């Protein structure tokens, strides 16, 4: 089959969601469902419930037979409407029994298009399914659709889900900043945020001094090795400027030896990743012992990934866009790919499109925050960072020419005029 | 002076904020400032910084000389723009040195109008200042303006600040509900919310089953004595209906002996109130030990009081309204009063106005959630509760005829059609 040629296989479509929920995965599912129905009105759209794990258990829902109102509600609903899992498929070269079962189910429902919405681990799953289909000669189009608040997928400018997480963290950070400034006494608030081994979500908070003047913030990300005494000096310094301070810290912060800061025990999740979440408490104890007593800690927990009440409109629209584009690429004959977001760096404002990239080039790799975007001593506020983050976070029409960032319009994007 | 007669004292105005921040105190300050400037363009508006404590330290800001853009920004800023404190004035009958100092400052700035924005304790402070002015013959109008997310002031239908806290808790509760439903395994999420000795904020979450069908929620408020074994039975029962459950619990939950559930130690704040916040952990341990392992805990902390990113429009408008009305009442000669919110129960929709009530009738009293609104066994979802909460929480224009609640418009209010 030739790239770019429209094709239509005689078969049905299955969509499934995997990994941690976001505020906009359902927008992606919505885009995918609606676009597939447009291209092929006679085929059936199925949802595999609870990711590949649920599919293996035979949990399949016929989306085509749902009342239209339920499908139309999808973009207004956070988290994974069709359920999620963190299930790792075995290597089929050593044990293909799960794959046999999976493809039996595909055959039963005549699934010829498979869309898997997820992060790094899910792209690995999609890639294995693509390879197994090729190996066994089962005619199947496989597309991975990016989704992760961690924003750590390679070969895509950013990941759907990240903008809303970044918006929640910056909006909450702004609100909390005003809250701690109500009282006279010195006060440090530590905000522990998600992001696994990368600091994208924490770094987003680094743009707050561009939005609020006098904003006192330190940001610590896994991309820079953490050192206790330097941290103490940074905080002490920051408090000498103003006696209120936000410290934003990634859950995956590591020390110079590469070990997680504040990791308690050796708990692992089902993908064998360490279960993170102890760094905030660790830094709080450390500051209380060595510097000042009034150190509070806020862990946003699932709020940062599910808060559709604080959704980024850019994120929501792009999430739907990757869903729709994935169907178009598949209909053009693309296979074994992920639909990446591509920002037009040459454009005057923020313009973002999509492109297909190979699943094999994406899975099991991690994109870090560039070192050049991170300053020394907890500073994380560079023009590059602002330029990258601002259009993903701010709802464009609401703030025109705000704090030196000139938004043109939602589609045409924004300009940094200073 | 006769009630209802417009008067203008030859003097200036001071506004101060006290107690815990809310998302909309600054809207109240804004309304008060703008209305006073309208009535008396030649007098100066001062802000006492950090409540009565800051005023005693001579921390006064001339608001009339601020750039207009700073005043206009007030409604968009959560927390207390002029700072807050939790400072208790002594009884002047035993020691009036603080009062002497305070009134020296009033004389210095020729303050003849004093507006104190706060909760129960702040109304007590305002009342003491009113009494001392009367005792010493200092010509001063004193007005308390209600503000508390706890919603526990008497003689007012509700309190500015509460609607936004209730909106945050319901919005976050809705989002978290979808998040825990993404996975197959049984899951209980405990949400610990503020509210001191009353359950208003927790009870607000009780309306969620009206908004989302199949919503599995238990609500525990201080108005009903908490009992461990009954709680265990409630949770067990709820999980037999659906294996996902939200448990919303007030920080001030008490057992049958009237003791706080999960209060660690005997910490008190500066008003001699116990420092709350251990009940969620206590219930989490209890459930893990006796029922199931997957019990998560979310404490919203300051987010529930400062989240202007999730502000209730009704709350924001009413907060400004009480500020403006307070000035009007004072100009009509009212003194020693609080500007209460009064809901027109006879109206077809939600209509809310103001009325002055005596400070002495308000201070140091607490309004509880009516027993009739709270069901047995963690149920907290009655028509009365929904009727009370819905117009305070939902942004009226956004959801028309939603889930059986018909909103007419922002001013005319809403109807429950079922």
C-alpha cells in the first residue's frame, strides 16, 4: 500500500485508553470516534475497556450503538471514559499466549484498526501488537495516540494532557501564592508535583514570575541533580528577598548519585517503575530542621491530572485533533506510528499541527526538559521556557497582550513581545 | 440619628480583612471601596493591613492614592489583598490598652467608618470596637461584613466565600470521581474538607449524585456524631453497590463523646480553637485495617479557600454586593451591624438580597447544617440541601435545565423542576 493513498479496510475499529488519566483523553477518544465514523459509517467502533488488560478479559463496548448524547459528553468528562490499566504485555518471542488471545478477540470483532491512547508504556504495547500482527500476517492498522501529563514522549513537541496539568499547577500555584501572602509571618509552601523522571510539570510553574510580579519561587526538577546544602542556601537567599516562598518540586527528583530523594522503601508499579511521592515530605522535614518552622506541603495528587474544571482549551482542542488526525493517517495507509504534535517554530504565533512518527522511535524513550531552559539554584524561568509553555497553558482569548505576551488568537497563537 | 436617613460624617474610612482567606474577600473590599468613593469622593479610604493586628502596628495603606488599575484588579485576586490576621482583642473592661492605641490611630487618620471583613471571630472584634467607641464617645460607624468558607455565621442565608469553596470541592470531587473510575479495582477515596465545627463544605459535595448518575458518595459532618462500626457498615454497603466510593469528611468530625475524631495532640490556634486536620488519616487507617487496602486520602488544604481559578460567579457577585450594601447601610445611619445575605424563599428562582443584623446577635455563635438536611448512614442528599446549595455553586448561565435544575438567569435564579 502506498503512503498518502486513501484506503478503507473492510473491518471495524477498536479504541482503548491506557496509563494515568488526564483531563483530555476523552477528547482524543471523541475525535477518533467521530472521525472514524465520518470515514467509514458502516463499520463499527468498539472500545476496549480498561486498556489491553480489559480487552484480554473480553471487556468490549460497542460505541457505535451508544446514544449520541453519551458520545457528545466525552469531551466534558475527565479521566478515561473507557477505563484504563497499567498492564504490560509479555515479549511474544518468549510467550505469545496473550497475543493469541488478543488476536482471537480482534478476529471475533473483525478489528482492522487499533488506536491505543497512552504514554511511553502504551506506545510499547501498541508497537508489540503491530509487530505481532506483521509476524502472523493479520491485517491490522495500529496507531498510538499520545497522552501523558508527564509530557515525556519523544518526537512530539508536547503531549495532550500536559497543558491541562500545567495549567492546573500554575493556576493553583498562583492562588496559593496569594493565600500565603495574607499573613505577616515568613512562610514556605512546598508543592510536590507529578512528572515521573522529568520535570515538565514543575518547570511549568517556573513561568509564574512572568505572570505575577514579585513572585518568589524555586523549582527543582529531576534534570538537575539535587543537593541538600545548595537547596538550603537557595531557600535562605530567596527568603532574604521576600519572606514568602513557593518551592515546586518534581516527584522524581534525584540526588547526585542518581537516587530518588525521599523514596521510601522499594515499591514498584506494574511496569517496574518506582512508586514516587515522598520528596515533598523529605524537603519539608529538612527545611524545618535546618531553616524555619513554617514550612507547609501541598501534594496535588490526582487533581493535577483530572481537573477538567481547570482544563486548558489549547490542550482540549489538540487532544481532539490528534484523535482525528490519527484516523486520517490510518486511512492514508500509515501503520505502526504515533501521531505527534509538531509546532511551527517559524510561525509568528503559536501554530501546532501533527505528524506521524514511528512507534519504534518513540516507545521506551524519555524526553527531558532541556538543560538550557533550567537555571541554576532553583531558577527555572527562561524565555525559551515561557515561549514553550505559555500557549499550552493560557486560554488564549482571555488574556490579550498580558504581561508582555501578546496572544493573537487561539489558532494563530501568541507572541512574546518583550 | 434616624434609620434610613442619609448621613455623611466628616471623616475617612478604614477597611480591613481578618481570618482565613477566601477566593472572593477582595471582591468585598472592592465593592466597599468603590461604593464609599461614590458616596464620599473627598474622604480618604484606608486599608488596615493584616487585620486589627496590623492596624495596631501602624500598618495602614492609603487606598485612595493607589493606581486605579490596582483597585480594579482586586476582584481577580484571591486571598486577602490587604493581608489578614487571627488576632484576638482583649476584653476592654479588664485591659483597654490595645483599644487606646487603636483609637489613637483612628484619630490620627480621622477614621469615622470602619468596615471589618471576616467570620465569627472578626465579628466579635468589630463588636468590641463598636462598644468601645460608644463607651468613649468616639464617633464611629462600625460594620462587619461576612466572609467565611465555613458558612457558619448565623442570621445570614450563607456567607460570601462559601460558594466558591463549595464549588471547588464539588468540581474537584466530580473530577476525582471520574479519575478513580478509570481502573477496575475497588477504590475508596477519602476527601477531607475544611469547615471547623460545621459540615457545610462537606455537605455541598452531597449534591453530586444529582449531577452525575451512579455517583457513590458518603458524607460525614460534625452535626452527626461519628461512630466507627456504623461507618464501616456504611462503606461496606456502599461498596456492594459499586466498587468505587468517595467519602467526604469534615475536619471537625466528632464522636459520641463530643471529641474530635483524629485530633492529634492538643494544638490550639490563637483564638483557642483546636487545630484540626487529622480525621482523614484516621479514617484511612481504620478502613485499611478493617475493610480494604486501596483507600486513598486527599486533603485540599488551602486550595478549597483560595481557588479563584474555580470561583463561583454567584459568590463573587454577592461578595461585591455585601461590600457595596455595607456602605449604603452605614450612610443610612446603621451602626454596630453585619450585612447579612437574605434569600427570597418566596421567589420562583434564586433571588438574594441583603439586610443588616446586629453584630451582638452574630458574634461567637455558630450555624449548623440543619439535621433535616442530613440523612442517616453518610447520606447527605436531600431536596432541601440541593435547593440551598445549587445556586451558590453552579455558574448559572453555563448549565441550563441541567439534571432537573432549571436556571432562569443569574439574578432571577434557578428552579428545581423535578
